[in-house]
C-alpha cells in the first residue's frame, strides 16, 4: 500500500476497515468485521455449540442477515459430525 508522508500506513488501513497488527510498518492487517466477530465470541466464553451458534447468529444479525429459526444453525452444526 502506498502512503504519503502526512498519513501513515496504519491510518490508511484503519480508514479502509482494516486493523494493522503493527503501528509501523504494518505487514499484516485484519478486517474489523472479523475482529468484531471475535469480540462477540469472547463475550460468550462457554466452549459449546450453543455459545458458538448464538454468537454467529448475533454477528449475522448485526450484518443485516435474518435467520428464520434459531434451531437452524444448531441443526446444521450437528450434521457436520
């Protein structure tokens, strides 16, 4: 990413919705939506399927998606095993 001397690379990345993993020079950046998802997941710290599906539902709802029934993700996850 090319930057000008008046604005650092970290600020440019933040404006683009990315979190720089180092202030200068950042060689890795993480999408802020992914960090928001991880934050929500950490708030539901119980290590079980319900916590994971509740967090995923809340994340998707925050992104504007609507799920018709809460049981959908639980059933989908159970079918993976």
